[in-house]
């Protein structure tokens, strides 16, 4: 079962923080976008992606300039990635760092998929939206954050790392990229192009002990996220059919139904039986 497209609450708070700095009214933006404050209160909550898209549109309508997304880079690096940058910085090579990025980006958002492709001596990091094209503010923020961070990890200037960058026609990041000497082309989605040989270059912040520690943390978080999706599936089965709770637990991989019941109650505040009776 595919979970609903989401964007982290941390990213949403970063948008609002920058909107306030730009003179926009946070309360008005939230009201028009249909986002409740309760969605933003937790450190790792998910905000439905379509609501964040509305928020981008409301920022634009309220007067945010075309470079609004480009200006979010610092906020994304320090807050939105929720510690992921520590994992990426401490990897031994750029290849290992980018693998962690593509593997764990779904913990921050499943609205955009990152894919690393190699061929013809080049490496291409694609950023594709899973549904409709993401707002160009978001694409600008993601593109520039990646360009700056990858160059920083290698200890080189961006123009020394990237052969070129493809942007969608609406994006405004091209101005900054050209100003630092990077060739910009138009594409269907953002794509960062660099030499394949750079993937095996060591990173300045490589730290094996720290990296393995952070990697275990993110792997556990990924498993918990997967279990959360399975519990959403359980709720669907409880609603749609009359199969026994023991059978549902078995289908979801729980060896004992009591473990499934405890996990369900922890997630939703009631037991599977109470949920079914409440229908």
C-alpha cells in the first residue's frame, strides 16, 4: 500500500519561517492552505503534500518573489533534513553519501524521488515528482541545497564538480548556477550532472564511526516508517473485510498477534478490535 504523498513538518515550518521574514502573514497562509497548526507541532510529523503545494501557491500569490525557493537553502540544510546531513557528510565517498540520500529521502518526503544514474562517464542525480510536478519554489530549494552540499563535501567549488544542471522552465535557480559558472539546460525535472569519477572521491568530513552510528539510526527509522505503513494497511483491512485479527497480524509479518495489537494501539490509541467495533 502506497502511503499518502507527504512532506515533513520541518520543511513546512521552514517555508513559514522564511515567509515571515519576507513580510508575509503566517496565519493567513496557513488558513488559505488549509494546514492546521497541530500538523506542525511535532518534530517528525507528515504534512499532506497537496497542502504544502497550496502553501507554495499562497506564498506566491501573497507576493513572494521568484527567488523565494532559492532563499530557503540555509533553512533546509539546518532544519528540514532532520539530521540527515550528518549521515551524508560523514560517509567515506560521494557515492556512499548519495546512496544514503536516495535511500532515506523518503523519510523526509515521498513526494519527490531521487535516483542516481551512471553512463558515458557521467553521473546524473535525478529529482522526479511522484505525482504532479512540484512547485518550482520547492525544486529550486532542493536543487541548490544539493549543489552546494555536494561541492562542500568534496571541498571544491561547484563549477569544479558539476558538468551541468537541468532545471524545469519555471525554476529561478539558473541565475545563481550561471553566476558560479555552471551550465544550465532546460529539462522535464531537475537533474544534476557530474563526472562519474567524482563519485569515488573521499569526503572531507568522512568519519567511519559517526557514519555507522547514524546509519543504524536511519535504518531503524526506515523500518519503523515501513511498519507504520503496514498499520495503515491493517486499518484498511479492518474496515473493508471480516478476516480475523490474528490473520491480519500474520499477513503483516507479526509472529504473535499480541505484538500487532500493541503496535496498533500505540499508533492509533485503540486496539484493532475496538477500531472494528467503532465502525
